[in-house]
């Protein structure tokens, strides 16, 4: 043992790390995307009464989200936050695709 780093006592153990900016970005990003694409259509009366997320315009929020996430990931001060948002986009795509395939598999022709 060196004199600079004395051994830690049991009461002085390192604390567990918190959620951090990356975890917060993952949670916030995934929740925001699911709220936009699942909750918002339900609030506006289903897909037949809602016209602003139909066709190609459904990809505009994803493009904006992706641009913001990339800008945050490139900057050194916000890189963890941006990385969390990008991971959140991946989780949204993976789970959202599973939900979509699951609902389409239940349809009868």
C-alpha cells in the first residue's frame, strides 16, 4: 500500500454511481419518442383522426431527434447525454418494431 492511497474502511466504500447523463438520455429519449408515436395518436382519437404523423411526415420528428442527438454527442461537454439519446433511439426502434410486427401478426386477411 502506498502512503497516498490508504485502504478504505467498510464505512468509507465508494458510493454507487447514479443514473448519470447517459442513463437519463436513454430514459428521456425513449419515453419522449414513445409518447410522440403511441400516446399522442391515442389522445387525438386514433390514427383516423390524426393527420400530422401520417405518410412521410412521420419521419420528420425522428430526423429532428437524430440531428439533436448527433449534435449533442459530438460536443465534448454533452457527449454522454447525446450518446444516451442515440441509444434511446435504438431502443425505440427495436421495441417499436417488435410491437408493430406483433400487432401485424395478429391481423387476419
